[in-house]
């Protein structure tokens, strides 16, 4: 383990991160000034629809933005006291995969289809932990057992395609966790999976997190998935953080019209059917954002000021922020409705 | 089925769709069969939305396609207004397709990229010789308005639209011929959350306005609950539970449905913290050699020896509520309360014609 690490407080502190892409259509501000912190042992959910910037934010954390066309134009990403944006690429590589690990929606993006799982897993620990061949193999089997792969000592020599979708996801999680990372970033880890398998994987992430004390960033479009597993949530829209709050508070009393719209447009299986609330219009074109609030064209309570001025990031409670001209009013309405 | 005033619009009887496995040579028989749909009996009533839910590989898409004979059934009947579609000639079937339409999952793949919106929506009008010239142009404009697309887009190509808009084009194309019945195969799965609710509401409005009947196929249990009047749950080629949507969600009877419903993430942290989740072990077995007896017994926490041997039939357990499980019966519908090892439903299995 890392002897110099500070045991309490923030593991990750992101400040004013901006990642822009140059396209034929003009500059796309995929991530435009987001800030957040992740404490040790905490799970943060980042929620957004396609084009919200949630995945670009996550790739930026690992400095995996293809340049060109992308570029991190400003901000800082302080991981355990070091600014990832200021490290050399060699230093970043030593952190990536070892202290920060990632899992993706499609396990095949991180598994090599031509290489046995054993070889891929051993490569990681031999590189980062200095394992011998034997140690690395034993460790790989132990990790596979840990994530619930039956007959791990035999299956370790299989190729990725020989596993089912859910099992492949487990293999990827085993690989991501094999160096005991302090931060696990999971980008839509269950989106491609069936609901019963999704439940298995979410349980697994919860258990492993409790055992290792790792922090987790869970990126998803599904508010249902983050409800049961996260401590804090960021809601992103058009490259901005629209709302940020402790999980219970966000669901109980949202302070942003977009979050409210999202919550109301998810059918609730426990309630009676009726017409479903719908957010009108389409997600914005990031290359041609409207003046004022980017959500204004779709917002049911937008007024002139929303179409004219960019909204303020309003603090509602010590840990609850909302990007909205009417944040306090929306927050108050949510409270009334809940009573 | 319980007493109903109307006759079903579609009656599916013991439908099977088996695919030969690739690998057999010219002279030898193929190596085996994928039993994608393996004995499905279902009635769909006029004006209702029947939700068909199941996990990937359960056969729900194949069933939907087989009902329209986009995939040829191996055996069984598909009665549409009393006429068996399965025995119609190809030409006669093509004519029937005017009444039977489909909306596909992937709005990116199901529209011809070289045709304008006007051509895409107008094509079925030409195929069935329903309108031409100015009448056709007017009909296309009406259809676009009906699904919430501006007629300004008439001359545009599919790539110029977002996913949700493309799905609207697909819906307009299906509606062009004034069908009675639409198979909606995962129509919202590829869309963003805020767009999903738009499309669900659109489909529901159109159903009421045009008196349509839907078979709505999805793996998304929340969406199915919202749009459906009745829900059929499919597992490995068979229907394992069938009931009004409300009953399936508030009171699932068959253990697989119970697990499925308990696994749906609910967007409410308090509910999530307190609910009991049944996490199933393992994956769905292969449909090539489905388990003998009840196909779910390999993952079922309540399975007993008899479940390995007896293939359960869909039996009415409560009014309008059917389930395929030998461990429950109308007298004891709650599997939690059944005595250990008991199979009260076993006797019911021998009464024919109930499913």
C-alpha cells in the first residue's frame, strides 16, 4: 500500500475542468468548467444523457482524451495531492490501471480478444506490482474467484469471447481491481446487461467497495442505478454540472428543473400508469448552444432572463448546488410537493 | 383465458420457431436446433397493449417477428381475425401486412439512408397503391404532423435527424397504411431517457386515437409497466407469466418474475435501501439445450426435484393471472408459503387447454 497517502479527506479534487473538441462545426465544449470532489470510500454518481459530457469528464480524469481533436484547456485534477494534468505521461501511466482503474460499458473495449484472460491479468500485476509469473497467476485466479467466476483456476486460461456478457463484465472488474486501486471509475458498467445480471454486478461493486475501501465514480444515464449505490450525485447537461447534492437530498428535493424533469420522466413501476411526464425538445447541439441557460429551450419554467443570461450556481444547502436562475424557487416547490 | 366480450385480434397457438444451428454440412443434418420460441400460446385483444418482457436471448424478438411472419414459424398458428397467417401464401401474406406493421429498435439501421423522409414515409402508400400525386404528398405531411415532425423536414435524409426523430419517422412509416396491429420491438431502447418518455407518450396517444393494438416488446421493465395493459414474461422461449400489468408488478407469482421485478432499479434511494432484492445466480442457459422440466429450475431458489422433470404449463392461478410453476396453485399462490418440497400446482398441469 501507499505509505504516504493521506488517510482522510479528499482522494480526488477536480476544479474548473474544461475539455474542448475542435470540429468542423466549431468548438464543442464537451466539458465546460466542472468541479467536484471524491472522498475516500465515497461513491459519486455522474448522471447525464448522451452529449452531457459525463464520459468525456471521465476520460479527462485519466488523461485519455484523444488530442487532436480534443484538449483539456483548463482546470486541475488533484489526485492524492498531485495534479494529474501536470504529471509526465510516464507518471500518469503509473497511476492509471494501478491507483485509478476503469471499467466500461462494453468489456471488450478493455479486454484483448486475442489474448487469454490469464495473460492479460498477469501483465497488469507484473507491471504495476512487480509480481513474478507464479505470483501473478495465483493473484489472477484469486481475483476471478473474488468476483464470482466459477472454476476460476480453469477459466483463467479462456479467451474473453468464451465468457457470457455478465461473466465478461466480472472478468473486467477482476482485472480493474487486481492492483487494489484507490479509485474505480465505472462508465455505464451495467447498461449493456440484462436486469438480473445488472443486479448481480451492482451488488458485486458494492461488496468489493466495502471490502477494499476504494472510492467509486459511477457514470450512468439511469437514475435508478445511482439511487441505490451512491453517496453523492452530479447531474450533467451540456457540459455543465446542473445539480450536485447528496443522493437522498437530490431525489427527495431536487433544486433544478432538469433534474426534476428527469426524475418525473422515469416510469415508476410501483405506481399507477398515466401519461408520463416528458421533457420537450431535444438534447442540445454542443456546437451551437443557445445564449443564456442551455436547458432554457426545453425548460417549462424558463423566463426571459433564462434565455438571456447564463444561470448562477446557487448553493441551496451546505452540500447542495443547482445551476438555475430559479434554484431557490424550484427547491422550495420540490419540498412542498414531497410533503 | 377469462371471459371477455370481444374476440382476440390475434391468437397465437403453440407457436414454435426453431433455427437450425450452423455447421451441418450439405449431406448431414445440422447439429442441433436453437429453440428460440418453443410453444407460445397468447391472445392479444383489440385496443390493448400487450407488453412482452424478457432478458436477451429469451426469444421475445423472434416471437414478435414470427407473428408477422418476418421470421417463418416452425409450427403453430397465428390467427388474425380468425385467419391463420402461418398458412397464407407469401403473396397473400404481403397483402395482409397492410394491417400488420412493425417498429424496430434501431432507428439508425431501419431507415434507408439514401431516401428522403418523404420517400420513406410515402413508400408503403405506393406499395399498397393507397395514394399518389398530391394526395400522397398530403398524406405524408399529415403523418409527419401526427408523430410530431415538422413538414419542413420532408426533403431531409435520415442522418440529419436525432435518434428520437428517426424513431418518429419509423412510427410514421408504420402508420402510413392505417394498420390495426403494430409490433413495437424495443422502440425506445436506443434513446435517451428524456426522449424515451416522449416516444412512449406518442405511441400511447396514437393507440387511443387510431384504436391500434400493440405487442410492445422490451427488456425495460419500467417502460413495459408503463405502457402495457397486460404483460407476458418470457424465459427461454416460453411464456412463464401473463397478467394485467399491475398484478405482474405488485404481485408476481412465478419465481423468475419475482426476481426480475425485484432487480429493477427504482429511482428512489429510500426504496432502494429497504427493498429485498432477489439476486439470481448465474446466467440464462443456452436455448440450444434448454434445461429439462422447468427451464428456470437451474437458477430458481425454490426449485425442487420435480421441477427438473415436469415442464410447467401456463395455468390460471388468480383471475386473469397465469403462471407456469408447479410449486404454486390457485389454493396456494404464494410460493413463500408453500410447504418445503410441496408442489401443489403439479395436479393442475394435467388439465389440458387451460393455457
